[in-house]
């Protein structure tokens, strides 16, 4: 079929050229794919870091609102008054104060003040203002969660103190 030397040389040149072109295409393709993958993972990592930072800031602000609420003297006085006298108006006042505190930060839906001995909670929600009959297990779960949160926040605070010193 290829009897002439000219056709054989032309076929050899064409084969070498095609092999070179395919090799170069493959090398550039894999390099480009690697660069795209690297850039994409870098962008995802940056977004993830920003999201985690925003979440951390949000949780920190929620913690501060909760702490300010827990140490609010008006709420504490109303809680003492209710515990001593059983006056329902104290619960209404507490609910109003909790509503004010819950509006301090956009990510807070509601706040609760729990009376473990009475198995009830006062909420910042419009209705119901207080929830009766909270199970002891649920109250214990809330207490454990709060203790873990306090420990984590204390550990973060200690770490921040070490960084500043």
C-alpha cells in the first residue's frame, strides 16, 4: 500500500506530529485541571473559614446576651419575688425583660429563664409566657449543656489571654 518512500516519510512525520500534539494536550490539560482544582479548593477553604468566623462571632454575641440577661438585676429581683410570693406579675415582668434582651441580637429567637424547683420556664415569646411541667431530665440536660458551654467559653478566654500576654 505505501510503496513510495515519500509516503512512508510523510506518514512517519504525521505520526510524530500527532503523538507530540496529543502529549502536549494531555500535559496542559492535567496542569490546567490541577490549577483549577487548587484554586477551587482554596476558594472553598476561604469561604469555610469566613463562615466559621461568622458563626463563632454569632455564638459569642449570643453568649454575651445570655450572660447580660442572666446577670440582669431586674430579672433576678423578679425571679426572687416570684419564688417568695408566687406573684404572676413578676413572671410577666420577667417575660418583658427577656423580650428586650432577645431583641439585642438578630440571631436570638427566644430566651428562657428556668425555675428548676418549680419545673417551669419563663420565655421571651409572646405566647405562652411561661411553660409548666418541664421534666427533670430536660432541666438536667439544660444544666449540663450550660456547664459545658461555660467550660468552653472559659477555655477560649484563657487561650485569648495567653495570646495577648
